[in-house]
């Protein structure tokens, strides 16, 4: 339906044109006879020529298609990477997909190189200036698309690795204090009944009772020393991580700056302006 | 679902660039095909305000050429041609095909290629030596022969329509040809919008001729079952149809000549905005080129403000920008010898991230501000030099009051301003005064001559006005040749000029055309518009079938078309009308060409010369 509305304002008159040509052809071919067959053989020749010529074009569009497919896979990968549900761990899938994408990219790379080779070998012949400028633009296009996709890939990987590191590191960071704390609690919690019991039992012996809590306190202090050291280590680790993530962020900032700079390129050029230069 | 002409035309062009294959939702073709785009000058004008080189690349266009440029063969690519259907272009295409410049040819004609030209194309490609016929893979009619400048502003880019329509020596055939051209341009617009409007226009003059011909054209087209208007909206379009209001420049002559003091008209009239592109003197001397269209938020929001307000607004924007920059600097700038603290570091990079993210937005804003500062500076220079503010104000006063103090009048003519400014002022004086005061007119003429102004245009308007007066007073006046054509073309419309002046007295500053459009859209009985022609191309053709109530509105959407040249003053006035309505209505404004006051007065001068008036050398012995 949307296609239909989009088509509403133009008319395909190819058929009409062809029928006119057909009619004219008949009236022409009835005139000079020998011209017919030779022209048809010529046509065939030219056709094969056209087919050969479009080899470059075909490959270029194939690469374009490959890039498109790869980027779709990347999108899937991104979706997978974003899924952080505990029950459904897609790590395997992600790894497989990453491998596939890597393969794709190397294949694309070699295809691009091939294409360059092909066009170079063909360019040995006589090539018009327009042709070269056309193919350089095609290359530029393909290359920018590829770099963009690579960039996207990089981003996804970062996303994945950062979530992965969070998953692996966070439990480490969070659970350790929890564990130590619980251990501390566990070691600290049992004593009270025991201490209470002992104190109640030793309530009659007041002197001993005073020294015992002291000893207990000592013990507790010693126990607390271990977590303290632990938290210190943790804070060091955290600081390191902070530094790391800062560097990451900085690199992304630089990336963004780079794209900012490159975007200045073709954005504002208009045909008319270009034409203005031609005239000059 | 408002009609958006710019968007529609852009869609059509993108579809064409993708070899007329369906385009997927993201706006690119499913399969990337690299191709070459060839266009002629006219189509370049269509393309350049709508699509940038970046977009061309997105749709696989690697090279783009003018058709008359010397081009080299590029073997393995298809070429997309977008040209007007003209003899020259057809010959050029045949030559290209026979030289086998490209692999295949996708021909797109801006309007519809006539059968004879199609046959020329066929025989031409057939007769050439190689198999050029096989290279022509597609032939399309695009119906895109108009230049869209804004979402709701278009121009048919047909030069000197006013001269041609009012030429005293023009025969019926010439007039018919011009009307036909205008009709086919309008037909393209309607086909692109996929609407069949209800047509209204004042009786008499070119507007009626165009209305009748367009009605016929639409009727003929709608007869065929598979037409351009059925595939689109179907019932939707017939449920809420727009109204097409046709006017002739003579309906309100003054708008074409008057000075205006709003930003957009000033930029156009004084600095020569063309195809949304403006070339002005940069701050450091060199020429700078700016683009002014809907991608410029400042232009969109402030285009209809008066110049001093615009200057204030630029100042405001600049201050706001400075404040935002300071804010960013404050947050990111190293806060002195801060301790290397983990949390602080995190915060800092966060700020830095935010800063980088806000940078593009800020630089964009800065660019816009710089651009308009530059434009406003140049504009201010011109305004001071020519004291355009007083021209605008006094002309407006004249139109409102229907006259001016004689001393003031002569003072202006002897004061600052270019010759053209003075001439325009004098013509506005003529139009605004209800009766011609012979003595006063002569002194005006003398003042003009003193400043060495070519008074041809002035005399032309005077002549038309006096003709009109004599026509009104005595219809049975001797019918010389001139009176004959004048009646044919002006019988109604010039009297509308004088009528319009009287009306202006009551309403404040609204153009007659705008007020008429408002009345037509409302569709309530109104003596001013009851006499207007009403045509419905969809209705069965029966003489008195024009009384259907659904044809009288109210309408939500209107297309207003000015035959013989329009400008940004009218455009702005209609936009105000559309915004003022509750609920907001939608008005598309179009014209045969967009003219500055100077350009229009030049056309008047040409007409004056054709009537044998003016010519500075000859003494005005008639008076």
C-alpha cells in the first residue's frame, strides 16, 4: 500500500516507447535488407561486452550487500549483548556470532582487495576520466561504509565486554564484601550467645567476666582487621577500574571528535554550488 | 496529514534516483546500484533546494553532470537522466546513446513527454549505428516540473509571465500557449500532491483562463481509469479536498512593487535570495554563500518578523549561546589543583562526555548565529544607505490612507534611495490614490526625471489606470485596439485593484489576496467572493452543477497560486493567515516565478516600452 501511494505521481512510458521503436524498426528493416543480421550479431557482441563490463559493478554491489548482511548480524549481536537476563545466558551464541562476523569481515576485506585488483587490471586499458572518478567514488563509498560498520562492531564488542566485565567483576566486587561481611557477621554473630552464655555463666565470677570481654573485643578487632584490609584492596581495584573506564570514555570522546571532524565533509555541498565552480 | 509539497517532491526524486524502484522504509533501495545522474539547468533548479550531494551519495549517485557538459564514457553503470522534455534534450540523449556513454539509460522527464518527441527519441536511437535502442531501458514521466522552496512554497520558474500575458501585441495563440504552460505546471503540482482541488478564481483575466484550462485538463485526465489521482489517496482525497485559489498579479499589483520591512522579504528583495541560496559580502570582504531553508531554525521562526525585532532576536540567541558555552566550560574546565580522587575523576569524565555530546549542537547554533549576524549586518548597511525603513513605512501609509501629503511625497523622491526605490515609491503612490490628480502626478514625474529615473513603468501604470477609469466610467467608449485588449485582460482585475485599496482602509495591513483567501476558505456567503468562479473537476459537467454546498467549504487546506509573479511578502501573509486560524489551517503558496520588486518593475518597464511609452528621450508631449 505505501508503495502504491509512492508510485502515484509518475508514469512509466517505456512500453509506449518500445512499441514505437518496434514499429519504426519494422518500417526501417523492410528498407535496407543486409543491415539486419549484421546489426543483430553486433548486438550480441555488445551485450557480452556489457556483461563483462558490469562484472565490476556486480562485485561492488555484492560487497555492498555483504556489508548490509554483516551489519544486520551486528545488530543481532548487539541485541544479544544487551540481554542481561540471568536465566537465559547467551554467551555461547554471542561468541559464535562474533566469530561469524569476524569471518564475514575478513571475507569482505579480501573481496574489496579483489575488486581493487580487478579494476586496476581493467584500468590498464583506456579509461575515461569520468570512469575513474566514478569508481573512486564507489570505493570511497564502500570503504566509508566498511569503516562505519567496523566502528559499530567495535562499539558492540565494547558493550558486550563491558557488560561481561560487569557481570564477572561486579559479583567479585560486590559479593566479596558481602561474603566477608557475612563471614565477619558469622564470626561475630555466634559469639554473642556464646559470650552471653559465658557471661551469664561467669556472672558469678565478676573478675573473669571483665577480662573475657576484653579478650573477645581483641578477637573481634583482629577479625575486623581482615575485612579492612580487604576493603582497602577493593578500593584499589575500584580505582584501577575507574581509571580504565575513564580511558575508555576518553577514547570514545576522541572517536566522536573524529567523526565530528569528518562530518564536515560533504554535508553542505549543493549541486548548484558545484556547478558554480564548474562555470568558474 | 497536511499537504507537504517539499516532502512529497523529495520522495518522488528519491524514488527516481533509485531507478523508480520501491524504496524501503529507511529511505534507501534494497539493492545498492551505483549510477550517474544527468540533468539540465531547469531540473538542477528543482534538485538543488531539495537534495544535497550527501543525499545523492546515499542513493548511490557517484557522479552528477549537466546534460550539456562534455561527458566521458563510463561503461558499466546505468545513467539516470532527469530533464525537461525538449527537442534539444532529446537530441542530446540520442547522441549520448549512440556514443554508448553509459551502460543503460533511465530517462525521466520533468513533466510528460509528448508523443512526437517520444517518436523522435525512438527513431533517433534506432537510426544511430550501435544498439543504442537497447540501452534506453526506461522512459518515465515524472510530473515534477516545479521548484519547491519550502514545505508550502513553490514556483513554476516560468520567466516573464507577467510581460507575456499583458503584452499588447500578444495574439490569442501566444496567450493560450502561456496559459497552457502554467496549467501543465499546476497539473504537476497537483499530481505530486495527488489531490484534485476545487478551483476558485475571480472572473475575467488570466486567472479565469488558467482555471478553465486546468479544469478541462483535470477532467480529461480523470476520464482514464488508471489516472494519477486514483492510486494515491482514493477516497481520502475526495473526502477532504483542498481549494485552489487562482489570482492574477493585477488583482493586487501593489504587493509586487511595495517595499517591505520584514526579514524574509528584505533578504529576498534587497539581497537577492535565490533558490534558498544567498550570496552576500562576508565580514572579511570575500563573498559568502548561505543557505536559508527549513533546516535553519532561526530563519523558520524569525523570517516573518520585522527587521529590528530580528536584530534583537540575534542578540538574544548570541547571549544564550555564550551562557551555554560558559556553563560547559565551567563544568569541564579543570577545577584547579583538585585531588586525584576516584569519584571526582568519574564526575569529570562524565561532564566531559556531556560536553562533547553537546558540542555539535552548540557549534551548529553558533554557525546559525554567525550566519544571521552576517546577513543582518549587510542588510542594515543597505537599509541605512537607501533608508528603506522610511520607504516601507510611507508606502504602507499611502496604501492604508489612500494618499499622501504632497510635500512628503516629493521629499522622498528627492531623498535617499536608488532610482528603482524612487520609481517603486512613485508607482505605489499612483496605485494608492483613488483619483489621479493631474498636477500632482506631473510634479512626481518631474521629480523622477530630475533623479534620472526611467519613468516608463510609471507611465505604464498611469496609462493602465486611466484606461481602467475610462472603462469604468463609460463602457461604450471608443474601442481602439488597446482598449480592446485591456478589456480582455483587465476588464475585471484592474477595478479590483482600486476596490482593493478601498478595502485596505478598513482592515489593518492584511493583503487583499489574503483576505480573499480567508473568505474563500471559510466558505460563508460573502458579497466579495460570491461572484467568483467555482469549478469542480470531479463533478459531472452539467451547466448549473456549481451550487453543491460541499464545494463551498469550509476548507482546511488551500493552494493559492499567483499568476505573473509572487514574492515572500505574499507568502508570509498567507502563512500568518494559516497560523491564525483555529484550528490551524494549511496554505500552500505558489507562483509562476518569485520576483523582487525591482524585477517586477523591470517587467512593467518592458510592457511600457511595448506600448511605446516612456523612452526617456521623447518629451512627454501628451501632457
